[in-house]
């Protein structure tokens, strides 16, 4: 792919690194809040290439990782409903809940299936009309429009056996909470490209305005990320924080109007429970009353166990950028990709999984 190759050329990477080194005047810490960025940084070994004054830390950018244990427990409990088929993404299968996991429940004979989109779950509802197909939906603003469109399609097709448990979350409220906690000193944010393609740049404007931190929305190739870092260093040097869009080929300031409209039609803002950050007002997306008949949470009330975390797992602190994955006492000892103890190691976008990738 010639277009992508343009963002991977060694001479371009070298030039960007040279310019970053030239203009960096003091230690700076930037947080990426997108799991795809976390994995790209690990894949391309960018931390090892940057000058030692530049520190990159990962934030709450992995949707599977930030899904809290009570929500995992609810998904697991729904699998016990008679004639239920649970459909979800593969990353969620191995995330440990308080007592088990979706994989564990499938081993006990529950009908739990990995799908690649909510439309796959809709097809299951058509194929098995006597079953209750419940799609467990995790993700940020990137994937929420797809679920909204699927629910509308279920209505059009008259599929009364299709349901969704919406565990969707929105990114800007989480960033506001992270900054309000004041636990970590940052000099800027590398903002997500996919989320921003939907919401645009305006929802982030509170970050430079209220917190004096620069922001750059960027893509996922090595040159994209290095250009974002170069822009952030320039903002820090000039003491002129703002929201910039490096990823112009994928994001415009207004975002995607059609995607936002279908989200607003189907979902309403609701409190969202985040691993590591707690309950954040208006950071979740729940189905509006008009679509309540498709709401798996409302349709099937279930009894949940007392929520508890895996002993010793510090995934919540990793998600807040307070510690690196290697500072967790379980990392590489009891917690590995083969036997993960926390979602940050389970998910392909998790910070611990990315750190492990850097080491192999």
C-alpha cells in the first residue's frame, strides 16, 4: 500500500526523530489514550527511538481494559439465561470477572460465541429465532454507531429476540476525570484517531482551555505518531496549548455528522463505570426508552456476585498512567498473555500486552 508506505519510510522517520531531538528542551510526558496507538508504539519500537527526555505513558484507551468487573459479571450472568446465546468480541472472552470469565462459562456449556460485529449477532438472531441472542457491546464512540445502526435494523426486520448489553463509553469525560484527579503530571495528549473521526476535535477543547495541556489527534503509522510528538513538543516550547489534527486524512474538526446523529437517536448519555476511574457521569451510552425492548440489561435482570479484582492486579493504576505495566507485581510472573490475570494483559490493545510485545 503506497499510501501507508509514505508514513513508514526510514528517511522520514529519521528526519522526524532528528527534529524532535533538536527542539526538545526539557523532560516531557505525553499520554496516548488509544489502544491502537499503544500497540503501534510497541510494534514500531518508538519509545526506544525517542530522546530520553520524552516519556510516553498509556491512558484509559483500551475499551476492553476499562470495562469494570461488575459489567463483566453481568455479561457472564446473562449466559445463564435459558436459551440465551451470548455474542461478543474475542478480546472480552478471557477477561476475568469476579468469579469466572466468558471463556470459563463457555467451557461449562453456555452458548457463547465470538463475532466480529453486532451485525453478526443480528444474523444469529435470524438463524435461531427461538433463542435470545444478547450482544455484549464494548467500545468507544468508534463502534457505538455500528451498534445503533444494528438495533435500528433489528427493529426493521422485526427481530424481537435480538438484544444488546451496551457497555459503550465515551472518551472526553474520562479524560476530564483523569485530569481532575490530579494524580499524574502530563504535558500533553496524543488523542485517538478513530474516536475523533466520529466526534471531531471540539469535545477536547476543554483540555488546553482548562488544564493548559496540548493535544494532537493523530493516525497510527510511525510517522503519524512522531509528527504528533513533534507538534506536542512545539506546543510545549511555545506555551501555546491547543487541539491540533495531524490525522487530516481521517479526521475533520466537525467529525462525522451521520455517525453522531444515529448515536444520539439510539443512545442517551448515562453514568459509566470505568476500571481504574470509577463511576463517571455521562460517560456511558444506554439505549433510549424508544429502544428499550432491545436492551439486554433491562430485559434480563440478573443477580451479580460481590465484585472483586484479581489479587495483586494493578490494571487500574496502569490505565491511569500511574505505573508502567512492568511495575505491577504480577507482570511476567503470574500474569502473561498465556495466563492473564487482568484485562490489560488480555486485550490486544492493553498496555501490558503492548509492553510484553516490546520485549519479544
